[in-house]
C-alpha cells in the first residue's frame, strides 16, 4: 500500500507497519512518482499549493488523514469513496497553552514591557489581570475543554459557546447577549462557510470596552478591517496567532496597531503536538490496514 506523508518523523513512526510503501512529500518541490497509486495521504501542515489538483490525480486514494483539526482545504474536493479524518486532540495542549499565555501577555502588557527592555527603559506601570475575569470560549470542543482545564486555577468565570447548545454550553445564536459581559473572548471555531467573517463589526461592537480578543482559530473567522478599526480606537485589544491575510505582509497595519500581540501561527507547533501526531497517525494507519473503524472521521460540519 502506498502512502504519502508530510514529514520524515511521521514516516519513521510508521516503519513498524508491514506492507507500506511510505513516501515523504511536504507539498513543495518535485512531485514524487506514482501519484495515481497513493491510497493514503497525510498532507503537510501548510496545504500544498495545488491541493485540488493533487487530489484529482490520486485515483487510488481512499483515506486522507490530516495533521490539523481543520480540514477545509480538502473537504470541498473529496470524492465519495474517500474518507477524511482530522487530527482532533493532537494540538489541544499546545493551542490551549498558547491561549492562556497570550491572554496573560496582553492583559499584563508583556509586549510593552519587552519593548521597554529592548530600549533599556524601566517603564513601571499598573496592568490588567486575568483574575476575576469572564472568559468566553467560542468553539467549545476538545481544545476549549483543554483551555478550561488550564484556566481552572486562575479564578475566572468560564462561559462556553458551541455551534449548538448542549447542557451548560450555549449555542452560537446566544453570542450577542454573551459578548458584552466577557473580558476575554477566545476563538476556537473551525474554518467553515458558517464561521467565515463571523467576528465582524457588529460582533466586535458588542464586546465591552477594554476586552481582549484571542484568535487561535483561523484568520478567516475575523474581519481584519473591522478589528483594525477597534484596535486603532484603542477600545479593544487582541492576541492573534492567525491572521487574514496569512502570512501577514511586512507593511500591514496590524503589525503596528495599538494593543495587539501577534504570533506566526505557532500555537500548535510544539513537541507535544509532534509526539501526539506521530502516535495518532501510526494508530490510524494500523486501523485502516486491519479494517478497524477509524477515529476522527469527518461527517457533516465537523
């Protein structure tokens, strides 16, 4: 069975499985031979430039196992006979940890203090604090659960929101009433047609003065111009691991907007994610080869 994987590390993790012809292709450079023989594809973290074209040429393809929770680059082009699975769970720890660190960084003015350190300036001043805050988690799935566990010692109130209401989790339609009370709004929703641009001018206008928007989802979820307008008025602050566009051009006004902290899409880029990805893919391919049910199969809207 021929399988294309994104990294040597993933290939090494599959070495113990018999009957595999494992080819490493990271989505760049010359295309390996035998694309029409690929039965399983583990695409790279950053999608290949012509993902639809590659999928169209994979006539033997039966399984796509992504290394990300998001599957939007693949789902629109999926043939009926191809199963699509995501990497739900492998990035939970890293992304949740980043979200906690990012909200603290903004609330406690860490970027400003770092800039003062670079200037050799003792810029002592009062800052905000996470304690006694209300944290609104928008997109309460496995990463949201991981984030709540990590926030449990910070003396905050957690408000949970998912696409549809369940138990103590609010539905997305309740957001207009929940936003005005939140001190921190964390975005963890998948990139879908429903979430594209959901954080628009009206969404941001509902947020309280001085609130922090934390985007660990996808850049497409936020209307960049609307966010810029609020940042430039210094009414809101933001921590962004993802942007639209991405990568952010050197001259983009987001870089210099007041109250924004930007990291280059690194929330899930940790050794923990690498280890967990390797284990997930090994177990998943073993299941596929033995005919066992697969994990994380994508059906409907996630």
